[in-house]
């Protein structure tokens, strides 16, 4: 029987290289900070280089290692160059966090084709494109790795006036499982986090409204997600703490899906 290991060892990300999409704000910013704080070398990617540089500067000031690269998940031509830049700076990416996403609110019958397509292009197609590139590089390196997709509670349950968003996130859940099935033999684990309602730039206006306050009352823990509430789930799925987990969706929603 092997000796018990300390939590710090189990969740350690030293010598790991992480690439995070949508890293310039909200949840993505926090993901980069927590990965770097636990030893990973982090490639921050997104569409706003100035904001990415600001986040990276904060990570470096705290003693972490970070680089930035342009990556727009809706522009396939930006994806391989972002991975190549990360490899030049840090080595092969073996932790991929698919965080980039957009919101879309409106009644189902009012959504036009363009709004529908734009939502799925970022929230679903982008996750597939980036996962495909990351997995190809992990396979070529022969080292395995971890892909963590940011799905949503609304990909398991659903709600009114968010039809394209909830459909896209439900598809991300199934994409996670299908990729896990295909890539498991190569040592590439694919899991997802399904957050409930968190206050970010994308959700702040809605959650602070009267309907948002009503929504909070339906959450068993009677609050929205706060900064840091996803740290544990991310570290679990990115690190070897989850070395025998794949195709799993970790729900972090304050109990919302319980129907409180």
C-alpha cells in the first residue's frame, strides 16, 4: 500500500502547462490565477491583448509564469498559432481550459439565424475547435493531459429566454463525454465544470435586477457563486487528483438543480 499523500502534492501543477481561452476577464481570469498559483505555466488567450497583458502582469507580480496570445475561438486560423506560441514559451500544453463563451437572452421565436449561429459558434463550435487542436498536440507529445470544458448548469437543466445558450452548453456536456471516450486510451482526460449563476461582466446586469433577486431565492444556498467557488473543481480536474476521472461533469451551483 502506498503512503498517503498530502493535498498540496495531489493538486500540485508544477511542470504543467495550461492554456485558457477567454482569459481576459470573469471566470477565465480567476482560472489563470489559480492555475499559476499552484505551479502551472499559463498561456492566457483571448481577443483583447491589452486585458490579457494586465492579467498576466498580475500573475507575474505574484511570482507566477504567464504569457499571452491572441485566440478567437470563432476564427479557426488563430487557434494553432496560439498553441504554437504557448509551446515556444512553456512547452507542450497538457492542461486546456475551454472557458470562452458568450451569453444570449431572448424569446425562442424572436431569435434570428445570425444570433443563433453566433451563440453556437462560440459556445460549442469553439470548444470543439480548440479541443481538437489541443488533443492533437497532446497525442503527438505522447504525454496525455487534461481538457476541462466550462459547461453550465443550464446544459443539464434549462431556463426560459436562453434557448441558444442552454442548447450549446448541453452539447458541450455531450462533447465532453464523447471526447473522453475517444481520448481516454491516450491518457487524455476530458471533464467539464457546470457552474450555476456567477456574477461576471456577462451576467452582472441580469443578476442585479429584480428577476435576478427572485432567482437567488430559488437557490438552496441563497446566493450566487462568488470568486473562488470554482477553484476546487478546476484544480481537481486539471491535476492528477482526478487521474481516474474522465467524461465527468462537476456541477457547482449552490444546489440550484435540486429544485430549491
